C-alpha cells in the first residue's frame, strides 16, 4: 500500500506468523471464513436488491464469529479470541487506522474552512469540464507515482471529488474510481512504494529492472483507462467556477507538496490539520471549540471504516493461523506446466494471498520466497517475477471491497465501495495487459 520504506518491509516480514503446531484445518475449511463473508455480503445484497444497503461491517462480524468458532485447534475460546485480536491489533492494521483518523480530521477541517470549495473552483477554472474526469485520473497517477502510496493519494485528492461532482454533474462514484485507479498506477510503479521494495527484495532484482518490466504492462492499461475517462467525462455539463480564494487552497497544495517530498503520510495529514486550523482562525471560519468539534466529527466519520479494518485484520489472521494460505500455496504450485503456467501460478498465488490478507505488501512478502523458487525452477527472469507479484497484488487490492484503499475512498466520497468498483477500469485493464504479457511475451528474454 506504499506507506513506509525498507525498514517497514523488514518489520512486516518479522511480524508474519510462523508455522504453528495447532493448525488443524490445513484444507479449504481454513479459507471458508472469507467465503462466509463474501456469501453473506453478496447474497444479502442481492436479496435486498441494493448493494449499498448491507453494511460491510455486519458481514465481517458474522465471518469473524464463524472464523473463531471453527478454529478448534487454536485452543480454548479465550486463546482463539486472543489470536483473532492479535490480527485485529496488528501494528500494520493500527498504522492504517491512524491514517484513517488523521484523514477524517483533515477532510472535515478542510471542508469547514472552505478549502474544498476553493480547490474545486481553482480546478474548474483552469480545466475544461470535459477533461475533469481524465484530469483527476492523471493527477492521481502522478501524485501516487511521486508519493509511493495509494492510501496517501486517496486521502489527499478524494475530498475534492464531491465538490467536483456537484459542480460538473459527474457522478461522484465515477470521480472516486478515477482517483482510486490512478492511485494504484503510481503505487505499482513508484520507486519508493513498499510493494516495489518488497517485490524487488524478495526476487533479488533492481528497482529499475522491475520498473521497466512493469511499465510496459501498466502504461497501456493507464492510457486506455484515461481514454475511457475522457469519453465518459465529455458528457459533463459546463462547469461554472466560483471565485477562487487562493488562501483556502493552501492546505491541499501543502499536503501534495509535502507528500511528493517524501514526508510520511501521517506527518503530512497532521500538518494539514494544523494548517486548516491556522487558516480557519485567521479567516474567522471557526473558533477553538468549533475546530475541535470539526476534528471530532471527522474522526467519527471514520468509525465504520476503522471497525471494518480491525475485523478484517482478525479474520485474515485466523485464516493464516489455520493454514489457509499455506494450503492455497501448495495447491496452486502443484500443477505448474511451462513458463506461462509458472507465471500465471505466481500471479494467482499472490492474488489469493492478497484476498486473504487485504494488504498487497504482506501478500508479496508472504509469497515472495515460493515465487523465487518457481522462478529458478522454470528459468524466469527475476524482474519478470517481481513485476508479476506487484502487478497482480495491485489488481486484487484495487477491487477488494474491504481493502483499505476502497474503504477510505468510500468513506471520503460518501458512496458504497461497489459503486466505485464498477467504474474502476484501470485494475481490470491492468489484468488484461498482464495476462497478455504472459501469453505473448514469455520468451527467455522476458
């Protein structure tokens, strides 16, 4: 997800659970909590006739209860709950929660002082309405490429989407999807992204080699996605931009500049909250108490997102603890045939691990060793394997309704994750381009 550098990667690797003697369900049963979640969420939504009516948190609560109940080999109920809690309170989960808290506070205080309206007016005054959608996609691509984090990019740009939707007539879900897709483009390619670091470190290749292999796959997908957004955005109504209060634009400009400079995303968001406060006090937008209320409201708006993140962390920990990922790895690597088959197996392996962990960095670290063995056995280039690991984990993470990126985008845009997923053209196109690269360019020099 592109949050921290190499030290974070090493910490995550050390924190991954080791094989345990009490893993009784070394079969499909270990993966069944994920199936329960998907079944409850999807079936209930179909029955209700509305994919936005069923709360994700409710489906995860049922999946969590089920995961704990089937893990009899994990010891007493108290021990099983403790294992679940270790996943829910994992430092990587908590790191995401702190980012959510700060993002909520920043978005709320920025809205309170009129920063969103000012930024929207500035954007619409310099960009034709027909290009707003594609422009936001390109902006997200560039920002995430420089920042190396999809989460940070979404936190910085998503609050603007609501204002643009109101002023241009574009659907908010469409704008949210364009920003989210662009955020994954940069996260997948950036030299400072933790997924890039994890993929290259596990495969023993340089970042430049991996970038070249990755770029030839990601660029066509991004160009096609941009063209689609241009066509879809051409129907936007003429944008009437209001007066631009340049002072109110400072918070977003400062956040983007600091992020591009490589400053930690939490420091960036905290600084943004302070800047919002200073501008709000000076311009008379609020007093001290109103400022605190605005921060509190922003944090409270992230409540469901925080709970879902913790429940997801607990469920995924139970799947790992019971050997679900180990079993999946064993099955996926058992029938590999040829170089193409090896590459598809690596992609499926990291993709499934991503589904079970909802974290593309951890998925890469978890499967990197096995992928390296497959690479050596079938004569693949390490750069190709590193590219496949990063690309397929990015694809899966990009469409997970319970992934951190979509949950944050949903919370900040005020729409359901499913409504965003249907317009996420970039991950789908990236999958097509990645499969085409494996099928047609699997020679020795690949």
